[in-house]
């Protein structure tokens, strides 16, 4: 009997020490297995603990709800562009360290891409000992990488810098802080769980090592999934429904508006351009307006987002409709009129923003607003003409302050075994 018990213990120990046949253990399973081993060991001894650990490994508790959703890292396009914006977001830029070159940049993107793929699958990255999100699932995590204009000079790739990455023009409403704009490398992180989002942020920052140093970071949020009785367009900090007229993946021209064509013949095929702006809302001034005045400034009802020209939120805006008093139903300087594609020769972009609140300013006003992220196939035909029009005649501009800005070339996605930007850095 003792011999059979000894043999059972050896067999169990061998199984426990064998490599996991799966690609990696999830953060949640890693914590659950450790807990099971400890509890079982206290009750029935070493052999029973090993057997219990193997049982937990094979039959983990199923994740449900927000934590269970995973977005694939690999694919034709990078994640975090056409995906719905998550409840928590981090935007950050890095500058390559002095002396860094094309080779070190490639090594960094290779590390980051491998880690992002693991994190987005809900797995614990190799070598990660932070323990920040051990018990969480992927929670719709997305990680997106882009290159700023200066990246190409720093890596000796100036000849491959896209013409669409030319500096954005100055706008009269800008009050930009250069220290919080641009950058060699840009990273966008989004997740529906704050610890999962921060975990990705922390791991990527650590992996930058000596190759790159943080330049700026901004943190944002949106409404949490399930907070409303049914899925709804989000609201911004002014209380307005924001994003109704966004291009939708089901639109026949969605890809042409958002992504660089596949037949472009260069390393940006399948990629997109991100305009990133920190826009502070002058909320104290805005809140002093009557509801009627707020709605006229926007051109939509605050309650349900319906245009003042009539209908529901999704009813097309009728820019030619007049009210009973003979005035335009949508005022001449209303935001929806000035920003509409019809007012900008069809120019449009995919807005995927986060709200932010960074405390209060010295005058007591909230330091809060919108982390504006706009995606387009070419900013010269998307953001620039629309912002020029808004800069000249948007009634909402009196309640906004544009305080930082950046433009980044975001390459297409990559296949398993590849890394983001490989076509540029090894082409």
C-alpha cells in the first residue's frame, strides 16, 4: 500500500512539473491554480495538493460578463480602431532614447507586439511578475501602436515617411503644450476593466527599458458596459450624446474613409492615421447656458440626441429645414452643421474618444474634457478640412480649448509571428 502511495505521489509530481500544453496560462487561471494548491496542501498533504492543482488546471471556472470578451491582436488591421471604445483608456507617447536606431526600434516593437498579443488573449506575459491583473480576463483589451513624424528621422527612415504625416496646420483655437503632444512612438490602450488597462500600460512601460522614455501620458474613461438598459451612443462631459454620425463598419465606404488602401503599395497598406488632441471643455461656462441654448449650439436634443430638424437620434440631419419662425432649424453655427460631411465636401473621420478629468485648475475650473482620437485614411482629407471649418464657424468652439495635439501613422495589423511595423523596419 505504501509503495502504491509513493508511486501515485511521483506520478502526480511529474504531471504538475510538465510544461503546460497550452500557449500560456491565463491571468485568472494562474491565480486560481495557486490558490487551489495552497488550500489542498493544508488539508490533505503534498500528493493531494498536486492532484487538486491538475484538476483545477483542466476545469477552470468560466469567466462571464465583461471580463470574458477578447479582441484578437493579429489581423489585417490593428485593434482599437474599428472596435468600440472601452470604459478605460490610456494614451501615451514615447521618444526613442539617445543613440537608439532602427534595430533597437525593431526589437522594441517585436517585444511590444508579442506582449500585446498575450495580454489581449488574457494570458500572463512571459517574465511579468507584477500581479496586477492575475484574476481578470481580457476585458476587451486592445493595444494599438503608431509612429510620429520624428520617428523616421531617428531611425534613418526619413525617405519612407508618408506624405500624409506632414505637420497639422495651426488653428486659431489652439493653445497647445508641446510637451504633451507628438512623440516618436504612440500607444493606445483600452479595456473595460481598469486594472487590465493599467496592467498593459505598466508592462509596456517596463518593456520600453533603455530603448525609449515616456514623453506624455493621458488617461480617459467612457461609460461602463451594462450601465444602460440597452446599448446606447455614449455621452460626453457636456451631457451630449456624442458619436451618432460616426462612420459605421457596415457603411460601404467605411474602409475607404478609415484605412489606407490595400493597393497603396507601401508599408502603410491596411493602416490608418490617428489625430490625437486633448480638448478641455469649459464646463463652468457651458453649464451656465440654458438647455435650449445648449441644444442650439450642438444642433441636437440633449435628452435623446435627435437633430433639431426632427426625428430620432439616427434620423439624418436636415440642414435645409426651417422652423415656424422662418429661421433655420439647425443654426448656421451649430456644431452638427459645421462638422457635417455635407458641409466639408464629404470629409469624414472615425471619432473614438475618451473623456478625462484631471482634477481642478488654479481658478477652480474642472480640468476635464475629451481625449479626441480621430481615425482616417488621410488626415489631409479628413481631420484638417473639418477642423478648419470648425475653427472658423463652430458655435461650440467658444466652450473648448485645444491643449495638445499629435498625428501618428498607425501601420496595418500583423500575422502571428510578426510584429507591428515590420514591413517598415525590415522592408
